[in-house]
C-alpha cells in the first residue's frame, strides 16, 4: 500500500511540475515538494527534482515497512527534521541523521546501510549532542561500531555528483 501511494504521489507531483514548466519554458517556477514548502526552482533543474522526489517517497515507503514504529516516518523536510531535533527523543535524532545520510546518496536506500547499522556507526562517531551518544538506552540498543565511509556530517559515502545538492542549495534561499 505504501509503495502504491508513493508512486501515485510521485506521478501527481511530476504531472503538476511538468504543467508549470511547460507554461513557463524557461527561468524559475515556484515549487512545493516534500522537502520544502515553496522555493523558486530553475526549469533546467526540474528533472533532478523529480528524480529526488520519486526516490524520497520510495525511501519513505520502504522505511515505513522496514523500521520500528518509533522511527516513523522518515523525515524529509527541514520542518520535520527540526521537530525531531527539538523533541528531545534521542532515538528520533538518529533517524534524522539517517535521513540526511540517505539524502547524500539521492535517497538510494538499497545502496545504503540499514538503520541499525547506521545508528551503531553514528553512536561510534558520536554524532549530535552529547545526550545522543551518551544515552544508556541508545548505547544498549545500538552498541557503537565504526561504520567505514561515514563522513564528518554523518553521511555515509555521499555521492560526489549527487542531485541532492539541489535541495541543499534551495534550502539556503
């Protein structure tokens, strides 16, 4: 059911954005996505944005089937990440870090470590505030184990020419 819904949402997003792009043909259009409410996007960047939205929706659907209830949903927007990081629920902080890591690979969830392995690596690398990596419950659930390929921002082997740079640049606007 989640996969079907993700596919329907992706198709609807793509149809809407194609109509907007066709009406303008060049320049920028205002676009709302699962990542942000509304941002000006260059017409030339539409294929990248469609690719990212489709991948992110698929990743969220996959995540909802593969991970514990406390981890759901996979955050995609800055608002969702901010709500998690302000919640004080350190388990969810790890999910936010995981989502950013997936974003660094254009949401390729099949080519990324699973949440459990990622969390163990994040605990070993001591990401986030001290409360996260000193939390006894988290340490018991995710015994620290280094995850080769984890960078200083908590992303696992981010793609060098990733489309997700588009999201990062648009978030700065």
